[in-house]
C-alpha cells in the first residue's frame, strides 16, 4: 500500500461543530488539517438540532450567537416556548413572553447544512479539509504525540503535527490511543433513537419534552421543523434499557403520541451524560466536544459545549504552536479555560441528572405539577422552592440536599 507523509501544525480529527470551530480558530495562524471519516460532513444527523439564543441560570452554555452568526439557510424554525410533559399529562411551559423578551429562546437547525457551513468556514480560514479519511492510530515518539496515521480510500499515510485535537465523538478512540480512558459506564450514556417524521401535529415554535418511564431515566422530545415535519426521539439511560433497544421505546412513544406520523429518516447513537473526565489533555493532545464528554448531563445536548470547547482548544493549540511547546503543561490551559467557562455549572448539572434518574413517575408528576401555572416572578430558585414546599416537602428536602 502506498505511504506518504505530510506536515501540519494542527490535525483535528472529526468535522462536527467542535472540530470545525477548533480548526477555524487554529487556522488563523497555523497549518491545519481537518479530517472526517464520512464522505459527507453533517450526515447522518445525530441530534435533535436545537440550540439556545438566550442565557439561562439552568444550563451551562452561553448564547449560540456568541460563537456562530445565525444564517437562514440552515435554520429550520425559531423556538418561542419550551414545554415539559409529565407522565400524567401535566404540562408546564416557559415562553419568551414570560421571560420578558421578544427574542426567540432558540433555534432548530438543519444540522446537515449547519455542519457543512462550519467546515466551509474552517476551509475559508485556511484549514485543509479531507473527507472519507479515517484515523487509524497516533504517531508516538518519546512519550509525545507527533502526528496521526490515516487511511483515505484504502491509502495509508502519515501526517505529522505538533498538536492533535480529538473531536471523534463518544468514547473517543483518539483519546484511548493517547492514554486517556474514555470508556463510559452504562449509567453515564444515553442510548438514543430519533425519527425525522412527516404528518405530525406539533405546536409551531414550541419544543416538547416528555419525562418518565416511557423513556427510562431519560426523556423524549418532539421538535417542530415546519410544514408538518419534526424530530421525534428519545434517549434511555444505558443501564435502564432492560434488554430493549432505544428504537423499541421510540416506536411505542410514537404510537402513543404521534400515531399518524410517517418516518422518513432514522438515526441512532449515544450521548454522554457523565461527570467530567479527570483530564482531556496529554502531550500533544486535546479532546473536545463529545470526545471530552462536554455535553449537558441532564439533556445530553452537545452543540453548545462543542462550540465552546472547540473554540477554546483551537486558540490554545495556536498558542502552543507559536511557542513551539505542545506539552501537556502548556495544553492544560485549555482544560483550565473550559472548567472556568462551564465546568462548575456542568458539575452541578451532573448532580441534578443523578437526582432526576432516581425519580419515579409519581415523583416526576409531582415535580412538574408543582410548576403548573408558574408566573414570570416565580422563575427563580426562591419561587421554585416555595412551590415545591407547598406540594411535597420531602421532595423539596431531596432537592435542597442536592443543591
């Protein structure tokens, strides 16, 4: 098999949002290679495609617009309300009007178009993009990573680099090659299945989340995409599958809530809902996005954390190249920055996730019922505590211990 060798400053493995933003950031003053194992960036879609436009005290992300300027070409719809659905049918909705803003709460993306646009932006910034290119190993010399072994269409070759950034998703293979244990416990991964469906009746501009045993220790979702279309999916904690597939739970959920819906696409995958890794850096190596477990532990959502961690890592990689020092000591600046940016809030959310998965359907009913009819003035910690105290003091005590 023919072998060739090329040199770059930075190699990014995986052209999802995290990888593309890291490549774009580093390409400002570095020679960057961005590789993607699939033939088409952004396909298949592996998430519900929602992102926030406003900051809230309940999640660790900042606004989407801080990292990417929205473009109508890859926006399916705007989000103006978010609704929680209890097993007993109780619904609680939070809207922009309640929060005192006319701005949409978020966006539903067309991920295929969005991901490709981010990769194009990286290329315009100077990065070289290679598709249908698979990483097969790391080049290790003197305890340091010096590059990547690649295969493109059956051709093996090596690329040398000062910094390698792993953006290769759940249970990152790149991380394992670099000595970082990225294996997830069943209790720390959501097994997900999602249909893109036609002929579904969804309230326009409103995201619906469904909790309880219909998606054990996880949740189901229904995100409208306009013209009778939507993403209908769910995630089930790996330890709660009970011998079933997530698709089995999804089919039952669809039959109950959207019996007239017609699936036109099915995607399945896993999402980390774990605590943080002890470290996401090594000599010449950084992990970002899902590979670094930078997802929201409650929802498993990863787009915002991908944008944040990718941007930080790309800047640190560029700095390491300029200093001609890509040791773990230098790259640890990335770890410090992401922990400062969203580490504390993420740790708190992991504790909340552990609490949520312990709840029975009856307790979830009580929890959501406590917020039925909530007003804008009560949308704070003090208001929430008062409502829970009136409904179930024992549930409030468990939450207070968590906080």
